[in-house]
C-alpha cells in the first residue's frame, strides 16, 4: 500500500544531483590517489584528496538534511542514508591513506601499491556510472546489477594484490628492516580498505535495486 502511495506522490529528485556530486568527488580523489602512488606531484595530490574529502562531507550533510525535510523521497530514507554514508566512507578511507603516507613521509611506492591505485580508480568509475542509473531503477536494474558484480570482481583483484604485496614486502624487508615492512603493510592495508568501501557502496546499490523492482 505504501509503495503504491509513494508512486502517486511527487518525489524529491534533488537527491540524484547530490549523489552525482558526491560520486564526482570520489572519482577525483581516486584519480589523485592513483597519481600519488605513481609518484606524480605527491604533495599536490594529497592536497587534492583532502579538499575533495571536505567537499564530499558537505554533500553528505546536504543529503542528510534533505532526507529530514523531504516528504516523499525517491526510495527508502534508510537506503538513502546508507548509500551516501557508504560513498562517504570510501573517500574518507582515501583521506586516511593520505594521512598515513604523510605521517611516514613516503615518496616512493611499490608496483603492487600502484596496481591497487588502478583498482581504486576502476571501482570509483563504476560507482560513478551506477549512481545516475538509480534515477530509474526498474529500467536500469540489469546494468546496476552488472556494475555491482564488476565492483566485486575489482575488489577480488585488490585482495590478491594486497596479499601478494605483503609477501613481497616480507621477502624484501621482513628480516632486515621491520619498519619498512610495517609502513608498507599499513599502506597496502588501507588501499585494500578503500576498495572494500567501494564494494560496500555496490552492496547498497544492489539492495536498492532488490527493494525497488
């Protein structure tokens, strides 16, 4: 009965503009992280990620305010909150990675870390593709589900890179330079968590699709 009533009422579509704004900050931060790991203007890329994370926080606050003031939302209020929070968690994790890199004054990164940077960009772009499709969930359900599966595969590759990276670190530093191993494993772990957060976003999208078709 409630679903039938919601379909008859005019809905607040400003949410989709906010979702897209947030997804753009995520893509921008992912691209900056990728460049950082490639050694391109490291300090500048750190600043870019910090600025974009702040912009993303502002968008998240706008979404939360819109949820409170809107009479009819495009889908469940709880799903809206969970979606934007999962997106925000992804860019927050990128910011945390920057803090670690700055803390330990890292200026060079293993090939495995650089490959993980590519997976972050791939996952971010997939999420950015999915977000506008939520405006018409029924029509786009197949593509949304396919994107969620792709993100899961990207996360699987990230796990493999993380595991191999730790092995490589141990071979090079485990016996002779435990500090280098510790720092490297911390960065690998945080990069893996970034991609994990994107999988969380994909899971939220999948849940919205299931509930609205």
